[in-house]
């Protein structure tokens, strides 16, 4: 319905022609009531769906919170185990170093003792060789003197 450009009387006439009758009014009221009920039902359904969605979100969040807490506890436990392994490894390294240092000292002492023993044995052998050489030289000297004496006897007797 177009009321623009009409005078006041024309508007009243136009309205009167288009005004609804009593049966139209009750139909409009019934339609309005039906629309209001539909809107309320849709609003209730939306609120119910929103409540269900909120409950599902809370349930999911609660489940995830529990899972997150469990994972955090597992992570902390693994960190603790890793730290324990590191400390045990360090202790083992220190123990091995101490054992090897002790073993090295023992080996050095053994080497030094053997070296001293070897030097003493070398000195003993040199002394023995020297004594043998001196004895040999003495015996040679005696033998040479005997040879001279025997030659001199032989030369006198011939």
C-alpha cells in the first residue's frame, strides 16, 4: 500500500478500504500468537542446544585437563629419571677416573720398581763381566808368564 503523495482525506479513505475486519484481526492475533510460540520454542531449543554445547565443552575441558595433568606428571617423572641418570653417569665417570688413577699409580710404581731392578741387574751383570774380564786378564797374564817361562826353559835346554 502506497500512501505517499495523498491528501489527508484520501489517506483516511485508503486506510478504511484496507483496514482489516474483525475476523482478520483474530486471524492476525492467532498468527502472532503462533509466531510468538514458534519464537519461544526456537529460543528454548537454542538455549537447550547452547546448554548442551556448554556441557560438552566443559566435559571435554575436564577430560583434557585430566589428560594434561597426567602428561605433565609423566613429563616431570621423565625429567627426574633423566636427572637421576645424569647424576649416576657422572658418579660412574668419577668412580672410573678414580679407579684408573689408582691403577695408573700402581702401574707406575711397578714400572719404577722393575726399572730399578733392571738397572740393578744390569749393574750386577756389568760388575760380573768386569770381574770376569779382570780374572781373564789376570789368567792370561799368568798364562803368558808361564809360556815365557816354558820358552825360556826350552831355549836353555836346547
